[in-house]
C-alpha cells in the first residue's frame, strides 16, 4: 500500500513536530513518521530518570506554545516527553508512531519512504531524526568480564541497575559527569576521558537569570554559520561536544569522583586506562555518545566526511531537507527551544517550490 503526500517528515521529536506545525500553517498535505511507539519516546526510553534540561523552560518551547512550566524551572526528561506528546495533540499533527523508516529512495522526482511493509511518497522529505542515533561503544567492550555490569548511557535509568562496587564512566562530557555525580553517593566512581572545560556559571543560580538571556542570544544569533566566530566555533562543537554545563569539576571532586585518563582497552576482563592502570570495577557505563544513523537514507546526500550536504538544512538533492542537526545554523539548532527557527525557514522553502 502506498500513500501520497506533499511532504514526509521523518522523526517525531522536537524537530519533526516543529516542522509539522509550520507545514500545517501552510496548508500542506504531510505525514510525520516516528519510529517510537509514543511521541516523545526518546525522552522516555533513552534518558536517565533524574535528567533535566540544561535550559530553563522559558527557552524550551516549540513554535506556537511555550513550555507549560515556570519560566526559570528546568524540565525533566519525562516532562519534556509529555510536552511533546501534548504539543502534537494540541495542533492535531498527523504523527504515525511505530514507523521506523527502513529505506528512503528517490524515483524520478518522487521520494519513497518504506517502513513496516508500507510505502509513503512525496515530492519533499524532511529528515528530522538528527544525525547521531546509534549508541557508540568501543569494540573492546566485548572483552569485559561477564560479571562486570556494562551499559550505554542511553540504557541507564538509575542507580538500582548497578551492582555493589566501583563504577567507571567512560566519557567525560555532560552525560558522564551528571551520572557520575549521581552514582558517587553509593559507589566509588571514576570518570574517564579528556577534561572539556565547563561553563563558568551555576545555571540554576539567581545570577544566571541575568546572564542566561545574554548567553541564549549569543548562542542563537552570534554563534551561527553566518558569522566568523560561529564558523570558527562550529567544528570544535561538532568534534568535541559542549563543555560541562550543570555539573562542575568542583562538584565531582567534592563527591569523591576520581578523574582518570582515557579508557583504551581491556586486560584480564577489566578496563585499562591510557596510563596503564587497570581498574577493578563492578560496573562500566559507556558515556561515549552516538554514531551516525542515517544508513537508511539511500539518496546522494552525504559529503566525504559522511555528514549530510546542506545549506542551512536545504540539501543538495532537490526536495530533501534536514532539521535538528547539531549546529545546523546556530549553536542552539539542536535544542528544544532553538529548532523552531530552522523548521520555519525550511517550510518556507518547501512552500515556495
């Protein structure tokens, strides 16, 4: 069975819903295909229970509806998922859940998305799944002793999943630091990886209420692909990620978390650090990010670096678009509250075709 639309949106998270909002305003015939069983699914199934956004609710709203929480509160992952679900209902967006796209091809001028034995065709496709989707775990993880509990950060929900004993968190970005601080209350915790620096303010302090509006403006309007500073910063953000935002190095030291070098392998079933030390731990959490997950996109849309070829989300292949990529236009392009601007521009481009 094949269904025809003007536009297919692949991905029903904040990016896909923002695109859907503007497509509906323009009167387009479209469908949003999402792989999860429920809207906001990634926020429910791939985050830990204590996770909160790094931006206050006043900066977390999608187009047309502010986040329904006190402006200076920091929403949890579950609250964010509930908001996305309610957003789709509020604007009656045509989201089809449980629809993981297995292949996207182009036949003449028409794109065909195939999933679950069904086909959807359209002249335009917006890929709103993000670039990274598959958990990235080093190959040597398989050599860990079977008695060592190991999981990727996307599988971590809370301390109850761990065995008594030490825990090594591999990857010293925000996920690793946040989880390390939580686990240090009941475990000896080691945080492995390069120090990425930190934002020099407490984001939940009263002082931050004066500083964050300035930082949000800079992240949204100065750190963009159109400014020299934005173009200078962008490669570093794409390669190294963000500095520590909520948890600071002082917090980790005070909690007893030990910072250690990069984890480079396994010896005798236990993790080995770059300085040769072997850590006798009972648990390992891989806070090592995600890898590219656009293998289903069977369209010439990638450069030599395997990243999508696009200009502010407009792909080199006519009719193909991207929204929700990290630093697509600005530092905030991937954020819940920053994706709407990119979505609006892309839909205007679609409507003008």
